[in-house]
C-alpha cells in the first residue's frame, strides 16, 4: 500500500463520513495529523507489504518500537496510535484487513504547574490602557482565573453573555453542550466593564476579539497569553495552568472540590 493509496483511502473515508452524517468536514488538521501518523508508521512497517498483513501483533510491536526509540512520551505514542487507528478501522470496514481492536496505552499525565503568587501579581497588573491587545489579554487572564472556564467556552462568549445587572455570565458553548449561568464576581465585573469601555461593540459581537473585531482562534488566544506573560517576566503560560490555578485558589478560599468542578464545568455528565 503506497502513500498515494493511503492518502486516497483516507480522503475517501472523509467523503464517506461527510455523506453518511450529512455534515461538512471542517478539520483539515485532522487529515494532516493522520497522514503524519501513517508516515511515521511507515518507518516501522514496510509500505510495500500488503495492508492485509497488519494484525494486532503488528500494532503491539509498533508500540514497543516507539517506546524503544526513547524519544516518545506516552502521550506522543497515543497520538500516533489515534492517527493510524482511524485509518486502520476504515480499512477493516472496507475488508482490506481482518478486524481487531486497537487500544491506547495507559499514559501517565504530567502534573500541570500553576502560577505562583509572584507570577499572578505580574500577570494581573493593569496594562497600558491604550494598547488594545494588552488590555484584552489582561481581561482574558482575569476571566480564566475568576471562572476556570475552558478556552473553547471563553473564545465564543459574546458581549451579551455578560449580564452586569444580574451579575451573571451565560455559558452557551460548553464541552458537554449544555448551557449554564455562573456568577459574575465584583472584581471580574470591574475588569470587564473597563475592557468594554475601550472595546465597544454590539451585544452580538464576540467579547474577546482581535484588533478588527473578529473572533480569535484558540491558538491565537494561547499565543497572545504567552506573549503577554513573557513581556512581564512570567515564564508560566497556558490556559490549563490558569484553570488549575483557579481551582487551587478556589479551594484555598474554603470552597469544596465538587463546587470547583461544577463551577468550571470540568465534570462529565
């Protein structure tokens, strides 16, 4: 099975999926990830061998080979497995090879470091109010630390979702597809009010936008937080670290853990 055949088959898989579910496939990076995983698998399994020769033992040997390289973490190995698994399952569905189950390995998740008190002071220091990018990032960091919300949720907030009168925030885009209202603290209310006095905009506009008022991609938000922190001498970055810091501060202030998971919507229904 040549690379050309691999690519053709996976494109066919995306086409079939789109027709089957009557939806538009809008994740080109997923296709790229699969091809990268297959290319990596090709360094282990001879591409001139027939696809039908791939069995469970082949995949298990591949896992051992990845571990033996000494350069792959458990998470990296699972990323590779997810990539080839999608393709191999499709090949099984089309009877190109005998069906078998491919399980991910048990990965040890590293502990995510949180912000120190000194780093928080630097990050939360009010920025230059004439610099929109700094002001917006400062407001976003305050929002993450005050709510523990996910990046996907915050990136889709609109101005109308912030209700200053009732002191609440409407979360309409969450991981479990449910909608919620959470309290709007006094401190965050002041930060957002100050931010919106510069941001302006209509109720239906995205709350945290780029300089042209357009929605920001998740990667762009992550990058602007990283750049913002570096200018302040803070090497700790990342949305997950902000959310974990929120959880620690919440508990240290006498709140229960279950309240943290519900408030930040980290639980699975």
